[in-house]
C-alpha cells in the first residue's frame, strides 16, 4: 500500500479523498493555485505545494507542475479526483513514464472512453445499445445544420472531450443548431482545450441513469447498481439518487451487464461509470463512460456500504476486489443534492464572494456533507460554483427525502447567493416525490428559476408562530417572562399574536382572518443561533432565522418570508408611513452576475430588436448570452470586452 499520495484537485473532492486516505493511514499532499492558497483542502493535507496562477489553465491543468509537486513531495501515487486532469490520457501516460501510480484506469481506457465518438464505436462492438447519430467530427456550423437535418430534430450537440455539462446544447431547428454549435465549441475549447463536436439524436422524455462499475487488475469486474441523475440544469446534475425509482430488476440487470461488458472491452481497472439515456419505455442507450470518480458517488456508497475512493486506491496498489458480483447487496436509499453558489431567484446566475456564515447540518448515520469550504472562505470566479454536496439516506425513498429536506433547512449559508431554496422546492415537488422524473424536469417545472410564491394559510400560521417565538425570545430575555403580544406583518397582511410561554414550550394564538389559530411551538432556540430547531404541534421543524430590521427573514422548506414584528399601536402607525419608490433601471443592461465580459455585440447608435444578442459574460466556466428584452437604440457602451464585471454593473445604456 502507498505511504503518501498527492491529490491533483481542489475543493470538496480533494477533501473527501483526504478523509479516506487518512483513515487508511496514507499521508496526503495537496496542490493549490494562488486563488486557493487559504482553501480547506490545503489546510487538511499533510503537505501542500503551490502550482501557479488563479486560472486552472495556469495551475491544476499543467501536467509538469503536478508531476514536479509529486516528485518534490515524494508522493508515490496521484488521485486526480474529478474534472481537471482526471480523464486526461496524456496525464496518465506521463505518470507511468515517471514511475508515479495513477489512481484511476490505464491510458487506453481513458483515451478510448474519453473520446465520445470512439467510445460509441467501442460500445457498439461490445453489444451495448447506442443512440442514433452522426459518427464523425462535425467541422463547422454549416455542416452541423446539414447533419442535424439528416439525423432528425431535436439533436444534441456535444463536445467530444466534454463532461460536466460543458460543451453541450440541445437544438430543435437550424437556427438553434448554428448557434449551439458555436457556443458548444467555444465552451469545449475553453474548458478542455478541444473543440471537436459531434451530433446525435436527442431522446425525448429522457432519464439519465448511470451504472457504477469496479474493476481490478486481475480481470474481475462488477457493477454496483444504478444512480438516477435526471434532475439536471444545463446538462449539469443537481440531484441524484440510488437506486432509481424507475428501473425494474430486469432492466437493472441488463444495464449492469452491458456496463460490465464495456468495461471489460477496454480492460478497465478502477472505479468508473457507464451513463445511459433511458426512455419512457425503459429502453436504454449508451451515453458515455466516465473513467473517473463521479460527483454523485456517495449515494452508491450509502446503499452498498463501500468506500469507492478506498477501492480506487486499493485497485491502483494491485489489490483484488473484495467481493464478487453475487456478493453485491443494495440496501436502503440515498439522495444527493449539490449546493451551488448561484441565485435561483435570478435564473441561477452565479454568485461569488465571501462566506460570511457557513454552518453545515450535523452529520450522522443518515446525513453526510462533503465540502471544501469554511466560514470566512471565498467562492472564486475561477472554478466550479459547488459549495458542498449534501447526502440524505434512509431505509426507503420517503425516509431519504425527509432526511435531506430536514438537513437542507439546517444548512446555513450567508454572504453569497445559493440554491438551497431551489433544492428544497425540487425535493418537495409532487413529481419528484412520485418519481416522475426526466432530464427536462427543471426546464418544465421551473422555467424561470425559482419564483417566490404566496404562503398557504397553514404555512402562514407556521411562519407567524415561529417568528412570534423568535421575537419573544429575542426581546424578552427574562426566563420568568410568561408571554407577550405582537403584530406580525408579512407583506401587507397583519397577524396579531399572543405568546404564552412555559419554559421551551410556547402556545401562540394567531388571528388569521375570521379563524383564530393556535400553534404549539417547542424549541430550545436562543438569540444568536442561526437555526431554529424544534417542533410544531409535535412535528419536527427547522427554520433559518436572520434578524431583519424590526423583524425576521425566515427560510423553511424552500420558502422565504420577511416578517416584521411590532407592538400593536406601532403597527397601526406604520400604515401612515410613505413608501419609497425604487429607481428605474430599465434603460440599462446590467451584468446579472460577476464575471468576465467576453464581447459586446452592439455599438453606440445601433438599433436592436427584442431577442438580439447584446453581450456575452463568462462566469464559472460558462458563457452566458445577454439579449435585448425589447426593441431600442444603444445610447452608450459602459464596458469593454475583457473587463471584469461586478453583479449589476452597467454594460450599456439605451436611449
């Protein structure tokens, strides 16, 4: 077994690999860019080696620097994590030449499966079902339009060296094909240094279901069941679970057998994932093979009891698999939610900045948090926007949903925008609970991102009751105080309340319309705590509560409400206060996110039509096209290509 390994990655996956390595008694070496000098993975490692500039192209993607770090530290092996160099065949080949063990598959498997065109041909030869499409590289946009028409719309435009949702576009007509080809090629060039594109048929109502495989150097290959990864946005997975609520045992075994056959066809050695598209009739088609550890691997670990990072290390050290296919057992259910630095209320625009508050939910047998950040750390514009992965498990799917929803309610992040309210809304959606999923779920159910909705009467009563208890505990510090009376205002509605207190137990009488409501709240919450945990009429609840002026901003189950708390006379007088009107910014094109201005497509004096491209902003490795919302004339340009933009910074102004 290795005595020291280097992790050629950053963030949560670097930290996750270190935890397993340390449990195995293996020393760890971190590498870090200038932007990551104070990151969590650097703090966790036994040693840390700087490797260059902020951008990945100047640090994490430079093979020479990674190799030099391994040599200088005496690391015997390198684990690449996922992303960066994890599926770079040249990297694996170079390590072999240097006598450093690559904790992953051999160069041939990476090269053949990393090229989506080659991998599709190999899959067909191995008897694996494949999606209809064009077998060769598409050289330009005109050819893409012609091929798409031949394959039949809709089509998927994909980067041959792509992954993680980068370099992928769905096109339903010629115009979308032309634009999609150019954007996919540009993203692929930026992310992978390879702008080769191919086209295949897009399967309608698809599910994304993948099979986890393990293979050792002795020729033993097994699969560990499937993961359902259909909840995606821009082809980037958001929520994953194991097993799938859709597959039957016959389909599961058939998919597993094909995944194993493909792995054997390329002499696979390590952990890998064979991804399939599955239609509404459970017909499945090979999508790609990821020759690395997947982001969503923890859900498989939960239902199998195996540590996949440990297995990768042991396989790389020449050890055989610890079990056969007949010994693989799947038990329970697990769901993973990816917590991203993005604003779901602004169509998921990226968010960067300092984590002013960061308090993850407590881990236990059913809740796991994989993260690479800490309170006071920075979310950088240079890398993936993931903050953490939250995993909830249970004996049934319903139990797993409850665990992860409760944990999301307790996940406290401030200083940047994040997608926790959206994750909570997805997990509470009837379609998700029923398991009626597809890769179009988010686009269909949340086309404009997460939109605030009005609370129901039941929800209003709960929010009012909790805010009343918060207000009582905050304002009446004496433990002998028996109760208090307030008016709680949500929006334009006032709710008089009376709070009767007996220790940690509170009875809140609420006036909602003509129907008085009594809500029993029990909690040990005290001022200064970020999470209000307790029960409401005997049911467990968790709220996040921020002091906001004369009241509270509450977060619960994907919902948010600002509640003002006032004495009753003050509530009456506040109705006489004038309302301040917000400024009119409709004449300006504002950057919806912090990022790099790639180009401005118009000039001063140009007439533009609604829908016309105005500018392109790159943030967190994605290019975002900003379009005109209506016809107009450009009065002034306030930013130029190459400028770093702050959120809401003016790019141009209309007359």
